[in-house]
């Protein structure tokens, strides 16, 4: 099996080869989102930008469960959410409102992942947002945007506010709605979402206990965020392989549970 790094591959021999690689990586992410129970039936999206000046993207076919999606099922669309080549599957242009805004504004947002998980929606309804209750939560300390709910994302005028609220952050909580992460690769966006959702699960469990909550000092939270982002030079040891190793392990999982994802 070919391992896919979190870092984008700049050495793909052809555009067709790079598209196939991205299709398979994105299909793997769809299967992992399904496996970890982060889906909302056929709704929500994970989109990935294809290389080239055309501003084309891959997205799920409207109507398929995430556990059904294969590399060849993914639909190639333009920045307006319309198919650019024939496909037997429809797309949901309205669902691409959030994704297209972020793709257009952030050159580093090659993948945009949006979920409606129970824990994510619960924290999105809490006034204080995500709290630094655990090492997992602290990955997002000072690195998380918030966007107020404006109704179902069907209005293009909301795009400017979405982009402003995300800023340069790698993740965002859509209040009263759900979670969103971006990444230079589908793998990076997925791992960010996995841990953002895990942080929300920890928070809903901790707050359900009824006792007072303990949080580290702001300095410790900021240090931890830098350490987890690989941006801290003050620590005695460094670990720059963790996420690549985690992604390789996840690909082995997909190969076992859904080997048809590459079809």
C-alpha cells in the first residue's frame, strides 16, 4: 500500500496521477469519518482542491452515505459548486457555500472538512466555546475561529463573514451548527477534525459531571498549542513524525475495513 503523507506531494509526475492520488486520499477520509461516527447521513461535505489554475475541486456525490464513497464516485466541481465533467451523481451546490468561500480565501486550505457531530454541536451551543480542559483541547488554544449562526448556509452574503471569522486559524466552531477544519491535505484536515471532535467529547463529559473544572494557566495552554503544532523550540525533545505515523496507521485501518475506497 502506498502511504500518503500529511505534507502535500509536490512530485506527482502528471496531473492525472495527482488527481488519482487526491481522489484516493479524500475517499479514505470519507470512510474514516464514517468509521468514527462523525457523519450526518448524506449531509455535510469534505472538499479537496485539485492542482492547477482552473480552481477545480473534488466533493462527495449528493445522496451517497460516506461509507459508500469511492475515489471514482467523487465529483469534480468548479468554485460555484457546479460539475465540470459528466458524472452519474448529483451535487448539492448549496452545501458548497461554506467550502467555496474558504477555498477562495485561503490558498493553504486545500481541504475543507465540516461535521455535525453530537459533541461538536453541543460545544457549538455553549457560550464559552471550547475550553482548554485537556491536552487534546489545547491543540486549538488561540487557534480556533467562531462564526455566529445565520441560518442554513444558503446565502452567498454570509461567505465574507465566514472567511473573516476563520481568519488564519486551522479550525472553526460554527455556533449552533457544527465544526470545521482546513488542511493542506485531506489527511491533515481529518486529523484536526478527529482531535477537535475528541476535545468536544471531553468537554461535554467533563461538564456533565457537575463539579468545578480545572484549566491550566494561559501560558501553559499557549505552550502546549505551540508544541502540538511543531512551533516550539524551547522543549528538550521534538516529535515531528507523530501525525505522519498516525495517518499511515489510519490508512492501514481503511485498507482493512473498506478496501474498495480506492476504486
